[in-house]
């Protein structure tokens, strides 16, 4: 996935880390990359959680 800024701020993982340490205030990041820094958010990406879906 290509960043809208042309990669100037780095990859999504780089931006997630920069948010965590306070270098930048926000970025467009997918839940898979945020889940590496905050494992509790991995519940969002669990496939087939509900049988009827």
C-alpha cells in the first residue's frame, strides 16, 4: 500500500511508531500495523469471529 504522502514520513509501521513516541500527531494506518504496537487492537482483525457473517 502506498502512502498518500509519497512515503515521506516512512512506512505505515514507521508512522505508527512516530505517533507512539509523539513525533507526529496522526496518520492513516491500517489496523494490522497498529496491532503490532498495541496487541489489544488485534481483536479488530480477527476473521470469522461470527459464524453468520
